[in-house]
C-alpha cells in the first residue's frame, strides 16, 4: 500500500508571495543558455550580416537583424518547450488570442497615454505641435507601414525581455524579482542610444515594470505588445518626435519641435518625450493605478508551468 501523500499548505507571508519560485536545475540552465543566445548570438549575427551584406545598411539592415532575432527567439522557445514538455504559451505568447482584444486594448491604452503626455508637454511649453498643411493619401500608407514595423519590433522586444527568459527565471526566483531583473536589462539595452538621458532610461525601466504588470494581470504578452507598438508608432509617425534618443523619422503626420526656452527635464530634449520628467511621472502613475485597480491580481501569470502535471492518484492509493 502506498504511503499517504501529505499536502503542505504554502506560506502566505509577504516574502513567500514575492519569492514564489521553485528553483530547478533545468530552469537555471535554460536562463543561462538564453542569456548566451541573446548576448553572444545576437552580437555575432549582427557582425556576420554586416560582413556578408555590406551593401545593406541603415534601416534595411536594422529591420532584417530584428526580424531574424525575433525568429531565433521564437525558435529557441519552441525547442525549449519541446524539451521541457511545456506549451509554447507558457512563455507568455499564446497564438490563439494573437492580435485580438487584448492587443487592441493595449494599443488604445498606449496611444491614449502618449497623447496625454504630448498634449501636456505642449500645454506647458515643452513642445510645439504643428498640423500638417494637408493630409496626403499616402500618409495612410506610410502610417500603415510604420505600424507593421513597430508591431514586429514590439513582438521582438516584449518576447526578448518578458517572454521565455522572464517565465523561466520567474519559475526559479519568483515573478517580481525576475521582472525587476529583466526590466533592468531592458533599461541597460537602451543606454547606448544616441541622446539618451538618465530620465529617459528611468522611463524605459519603468515601462519594463509596466509591461510586466500588464503581463501579470492578463496572463500573456499581447496587451504589452499592443501598448509598446502603439507608443512607438505614436512617437514616430503620429507626432514626429524623437524616440528613446533616436531622431524623428521622416514621413510623420504632426510636426513636433522642442521649445528652446523649456528646460530639458521638461521637454525631454533630444531624447524625446521619454526624456521628460512628465513621462517618468506618467508611467509611475499608470503602474500605481493598475496595481490599485487590481489588488487581487493572481500571484503569477497564468502560465501552464504553475499547473500540476502529476496524475491524480486513484482513491485509496
């Protein structure tokens, strides 16, 4: 006769709720291999493409590199899901709800937040918005092209920093410690952008925490992807401002110029709106508001990892 199983009630203390991971050897190996892929593999790939395709430079090379990186991330996660016998959706990117309600809710949330920020900066004299002289039909095509471009970039960045790596590390040390680590890496990855500032990096780091919170509340990455894509699309195409230190791209709808009389901490300067103290305050407010709005949020995203895969013993066993 089999020994009776003993169920131990999990601790409900505050530290247990934060550090709620269950360390495993394969989990740490997965995080290590993933880190090597991102740090070493991506760097090597970029250098090889520049050597193999010397005529391909600028935006075409930038897009090609990121598309290939996204493909590599998805392939790596798919292989890991087979080896770990987990669903691919366990890494926060289920395909069934792709580009459905959560994505568009995130997009509406992102464009509304950015619009509020830009209008506030304009009202306070940090930015000067100029309407286009006339709306060309080609503006719709340009806007659509930018939207597709930023959806790809949002997919790549969100899965890179909040997909397999976050899910696997969270299984070892708990969701929020892992979220802080990956948000820190997300912030550091922007440090080499031209014209990036301390306030700009603070905005990037806080956005990482906001995206993790949206993941936590919804159970997948589609809302953060929608928010991220719409935010970048709004900066680049709709308002024509600098984006994380990258100069304004051509083909934008509005024209926004930084007021020379406004201090850099207000206008954001060459960094763009993300370099403004108002952006830091906005994202911090969004995080606080969402945390208060959903105080009973689950302790971790609805990943299959958290569901027991052991068979239920028969009665009397």
